[in-house]
C-alpha cells in the first residue's frame, strides 16, 4: 500500500484560501436548511412558482382576506407577489437568513458561546437595515466581528466581577456593545456591502452579456479538485446568487459549482474505459456523486490522471452555457449538489434548461474523458489509493466517502506500532500516547505498541505517526512510509477513535500488553508540594509559562535558561492539550539545562487565555529521562475524567492534589 496521510500539511496559498473558504462556509452550512426552506417557498408560491402556475383557484381564498388586495389569491400572497402583501419570501431573505449567518459567525468566533452569537446577530441587524440588498456578505463580516470583539471585551474583566453582579455586567456589556456594532453596521457595513454588491452584479452582468460566464469553469473545476469548493460555492456564489435570486427569482450562479453533470460524465467514462480498481469503483462513486451530491468522490479520479481535468472543465463550461441559452437557474443553493436538490430548487420556468445543463455537461465530460482514457496507451491504471490520499491531504481530514474508492481506505494495512511525536518528545506526545494507549487497550488490541518520541529521533519504522497538526510536515519527512494523523487536541481528539477503527480494519488483535510508560512514584521529588500552586498569579499565557518554569528552577530541577526554552517551545507549537490543561516544557535542545526530572502544578481558577483556549491547570515539565512519563500517564487519566478534574478544582492543599494524582492507576 502506498504512503497514506490523513491530514494536510499546513502552509501555502491554497491552504490559506481553503481555510478562509471553510470559515465562510462554516457560517452558511449550518443554516442550509433555512436556505432550502426559503428556496422551496419561493419555488412553490411566487407568481411563477409551481403551485401558482397550476392555479390559485385550487386553493381558494382564506375567509377574511380582501380579494381586491390579494389579486393572485392566498397561495401567491405567501410569496409576496401581489404588490402590497409582504409575504414570506421577502422577510426571510432580508432578515432571517442574514441574521442566522451573523449569529452563527459570532458564536463561532466566541468559542461556540451564545453571547458571541447574540452580539453577532445584533451587529448584523445594523448592516441589514443599512442597505437595500440581501446582507449575506455584511453578515459574514459583522457576525464574526461581533463575536470576536465581545470575547475580547469579556476577557478584560474576567474573574474581576464581584459575586452577584455577573448577570448585570454581562447583559449590559452585550447590550451596549451590540448597540455600538449595530450602528457601525448601519453606517459602514451596509453601504460598503451595497457598493460591493453593485460592483459584483456589474461584473456578473458583463460576463453574461458578453457570453463569458462559461469561462469561469476554467478556474472553478480545478479549484474544486484542489478542495477549494467550499470557498468558491458558499463563500462566493451562494451570497451573490441569493441576492440575484431575490431580484430575479433565480440565479445561474447556484449551478456553476454545484452542477453534478461534469463529475457524472467523468465517472461514466471510467465505467466504460477505465482500468482496474478505478473502473470497478466508478459505478458506486457515480451513485454517491450524482444522487448523493457528494462531489468530492470524483476528485481522486482526476488527481490520478490530471489530464482529465480538461473533461470536467469543458463539461462545466457546457453546463453554464446551456443555462445562459435557456436563461435558467436555481432559486436557492443546491446543497448538497445532488440532482434531486437541483430539481427541487429549479423554478418551473427553468426546469427544462436546468435539466439540459446537467445532461449536456455530463455528455461533454463523458466524451472528452472517454477520448483521453482511450488514447492512454500506458499500462499503468493509476494509483487510486494514492490519489484518494492526496485528496484527503488537501481536505485536511479523512474523507467520509473515500472508503468507497479503495474498499476500506486504510483497511489492509496492519497497524502494530504507533508513535506520538512532538518537538521535545517528553510532554505533549507523552500525554497523547497515554490517552490513545488506553483506548487501544480497551478495544482489545494489546499487541499494538504506543510510544512517544521527539520528531528529531523518529525513524521510518512505525506504522502510524500522530503529531500536532503544525508538525505533520516535519514528521512526514522523517517517516514517509507511515500513516500520518494530525490532531489539535492531544487529550480528547476525535481522531483517536478513527485510529482505533483503522486498527480494527487492519486486523491487529490481542496479545501482550501495549507498551506503557514507566511508573513514577508520586512521593518522590518529581512533584514536590512546594511546586504546587493552587491560585496562580499569571494573567496571560507567557506569564503562566514563566510561573510554572520558575517553580522548576526553585525546586533545583532546571537551570534558569530552561524557562527561556519553555517560551521558545511555545512559539513553534502550542502546548495546550485541551480539557483546560496546558503542559509547557522546553525544547529538545534544552535538555542539557535539566538537572533532574520534575513537574510543577499551577491552578488558575479564573483561567488563562492560551492562544484563544482557556487553561485552568498548567503543568510545567522537565524530563531528564523517562521517569516522569508515569506521572504524565496519571495526569492524562485524570484529564479525560471530569470527576477527577473536579477533584483537582476543589483541592484546598497541595497534599490533596497529590492524593488525586495518586488515586489514578496506569
């Protein structure tokens, strides 16, 4: 099996664009249901909708309504097309959808805190009322701004409010700041988005008037394969298309990226003219792509033979051109990009054009891909597994549908040796290894070894390597033949469950106990009572690192230069472990400053902001050998157990902290 990576290396313009697009789409995707509801109401009840075309006389008038006011009857009045009645369509796109996006963005920026969502919604309302266009772009600006700024404001007096006044301060601070942002949204964001929308509309009109819109497929289709589809669709086409649909009843922009035709044609070509695994897996992939709407399923087929990008480009151009000729489009986003969703969002007047755009796009894509596959005289059928891996790497995580391409994804590769790797190999990696080791043992895979090492000490002898997401690229250079898994939370990453599933699929079984960290006596000088502080004085991450480091210096465990190395370590990769725990430690090069193994423990009841994440417990680490790993294993066992964390939180003396640690067996 070729090298498999399950996470993307970070860096490069593509990754930054992808992250920005993901940020935008994360505000839209949770609210797609609302977009669909609005689209269905529009498709059914506006004057040119399906039901109103059949005839309002089938539904009649509602008693009490003025027939003169509702010229088109009650059904069309729902769409608000009678000239006086507001209906549902207008208020939903003007108020509901932007405010939902603003609320979601604000909540995202405040660590999923409702306060951020509320302030983001208030700020968005100011932008909504400040212009006459649907304020989706304004919501994507004011919502996150509201959540982020509220988080910063709350941090100013976090832990400083007198008991009993918390609700008063929190409510008035949110209200006052929300008012200010609403005014800013009304005065600044609304007019700005109005001007931007007018410019974007002019650009789209120019492309349409000059029949140039099909050329967008030259950029869109390759970008999709590079996993920028969310950035393109939900970051650009959805807000612009929704604004256009509000004015014209439909938008062609919804079908530039989401048209299932190009991918369907490519997969059909593989069904008839492909080779090996690619040909065998194409029918299942076609069903997932065309009916399920998961377009990512065909990306590996293009990555496997990059010249086939020409097929999907020409297919995409054909689909766009067809919609231009028939003046057809959708009334709301087709999410996911399934033929079913496309038909549901097609207005009656566009149904023929939309259907033909899918059929003709698939036909052109099929013919071009079939020709390219036919003239391919190489015996190499292409490595679909590697192409799937490349696709997952660009996506940044395992694909939920990639198993359909290769049978079982990583199934078939037996995993018996796992290494957690970090810069120094003594802190973060030891904690993560302990947590994963417990999961693997609980799943009955006793012969799978889990160890931790510094990246500089890695050898290409491990089956699977786990690293912090910022260190994956370095680890891949040292262990190119291993499966690589990236995490951003060593204590409770969902990737650990995926690793156990991979081991299950690979056939590893029971046997001797997995390698465990050596035991350390709590009663030794590894963690002395003098090195335990129950109310730390630091108010920032750097101050907390210094406070934990000075305790190690005071204990005679390290030279003062080790504290500087702890700060240096933090600049490369965060030592925040999740679950309110941070474990700052020095770099691998600073081990010469360690006189003996020791650990310090500092508790911050008011929490410390650690790169945007709260830290209540900070454990400084200096590991001369391996004798501190047993204690780290105990600590890992505590911080995955909420009851034990609560005991640490309530401990009144250093002795009680030691008692909690001593109660956990590894």
